[in-house]
């Protein structure tokens, strides 16, 4: 006898099959309702570190746009879990909407860009991840000023590991699910995905232990910043700061990859966790 979980699984599979066959709006609406908790989950994660006036309910409403986009584009036949495919699109829709209303102060945006450029320049000249002191010196800041800058960026900057590989707007960026080759893919597709994953693994493996730990716990274990803070014995704001610094370092490391080296893709939990297993 099928279990209740099996029945639910069979039901959603049948719903997907019928929707892809007919494209009926009523079926799409049922899928939206079924996956609405995923939007709430993503909105909650994006809301961490944002100003208090940014309502999580508003973020969820932005995320619904990404969910609808994911449902319309998803191909069940490729045997990829829908949540893996949808989460980057939902997050992309939320971030795109936040950017469209331009709520981040220009001064903070400029500071974030300056820090990223400094990391990139020093990474190229030193052939290693620069220390905080080296970045502060390059930016002509004291260490205290640099830490304050990181805190400001952490507080209002929507910085995600998913954005390390850049593309256009959220509808044009390739997700991990889209970039994984299906059964009919040629060897070039497989090679590009493997190359991109290896580049990210190498970049993370070169980072300091604390940054590596934060990325692994956040993206792979799915812990909140507050939970990571409890593990590391630091405040949630400090973890947010470490996370932001880690992502800026990754962006700097990967920004100079040759065009055509791998393909633009979103990074999910499995790739983010890969360095932890090495």
C-alpha cells in the first residue's frame, strides 16, 4: 500500500505532467499554492540583514514572480528537483525588485564596489586572498574604518553567493538546474559544468577557515546566520559581516575568469558545500 508521502509525490508528479501537457492556468495556480512555502523560506533568508522597514511579506510577493517564472520554464523530464531549480529564480526576482526600487544608498553601493575591486586587485598581485589589513591599507582606511565599512555593507547589501556568476536579469541567468546536462547533452556541456564547479571549489578552498565555515553552514547545512553565530560564538551581525566579506572575496577571485570559461550559473547548496568535503 502506498504511504501518504508516496501519494503526495505521485499527486504532484501527475499535476506537473498535466500542466506541461495542457498549460492550463488552473493547474499552474495549484502548483503555485503547493510551492508557496518555498517562496516564504527564500524571502526569510533574503530578509536577514535588511533594514527593518523592508517587509518580509513584500519580499515574498516579489518572490512569487520568480516562482511563476520557474514553474513555466521547469522541465520535469530532466530529473532535477524543482526546489533546486526554483530557489535561485525566486531569490533573483526578489533581488531584482529591491534593486528596481533602489533602496540601497549610493554611498554604500560605492563602498561595496570599492572593497570588491580592492580584493580583486590584491588577489591578482599577491596571488592569494589578501588580509583585512592589506585591503584596509589599499583603501587608505584604518582597520576600524574597514570593519565599519564591512558592517554597513553587510547591513544593507543584498550579497549572495548565487550572484558570483553574473548574468542579465533573473529571467536570463542560467540556474544550476538549467546548466546540468541532461541525458542528451554532449561532452562539452558536462565539461563546462565540471569546470565551473571546480573553479568555485578552488576559490572557496583558498579562503580562511572562518569564511569557509560560514559559507558551508549557510549554503549547505541551511543554517540561519543566528544559528551559525551560536556555533562560532559570535553575534549574528558578525556572521553577516563574515558572510559578506567571504562573498566579496569569491567575486574577486572569479571575476577575471576568461569569457567562455564554464557557463554562467547559479550556485546551489551542493556546490557551495563541495570544499567542505575536500
